[in-house]
C-alpha cells in the first residue's frame, strides 16, 4: 500500500450521476474525473445492485454500494479512484445503498471519505424515517 500525497495535493470531487446503468456512462465519468484532475470522486445515485469493486480498462477503480439483487435499481453510492488513490486505500465499507465509506492512507494522516445520499425533499415521510433509522443502526 502506498500513500497519497500531502492532503493539499489530493483532489476530491463529488457527482450526482442520476444513473451509472447506461452503457458508456462509467467511461464518461472517468473522462471527467481525469479532466478535472481528481484523484477520488464520490458518486451518488449510481443505481447498481449489491456492492463490490471493479477495475476499469485504464486502471481506475470503482467501489460501490447498492440495493439487493432482487430489488429495483435505485439510489446507490460509489467512490471512483485513480490508480494512485486505489493503491492507498486501506479499507472500505458498503454501509447501505445511501452510504459508502473509504479510508485512504496519506503521508500526513488517514483520510476517511463518507459519500452519502439523503432522500429528496419530495420523498415520503416513511422513506425518510426508515433511511434515518437504517443509518443510525449502522
């Protein structure tokens, strides 16, 4: 495991994708991440099922946390990392389809990124209440 450069040299971004299901969408996100020179990009509304890690053709890695396999594709979180950031990840936890956590080793300290996605304002009260209860249990 290697360390990320000093904190002020590590560039982190966030993006609400609305979906990562469409063909070619991950490649588009990687292109944008590279153009902004981000090392790590937190992704919301990925809409992938289950959780896991994939490595892209150009060496970037995506860790993701979604809904169960037999559930409608909704929500879902992800953290997209370039090669350097992937080598420095210590651990990651797919908390729920609304929260994912990644810890990275840097030369100064451990950097923990929590990418979360709250229910929309128009979402029903029962969904908001259940989301809050599930987050507290974690």
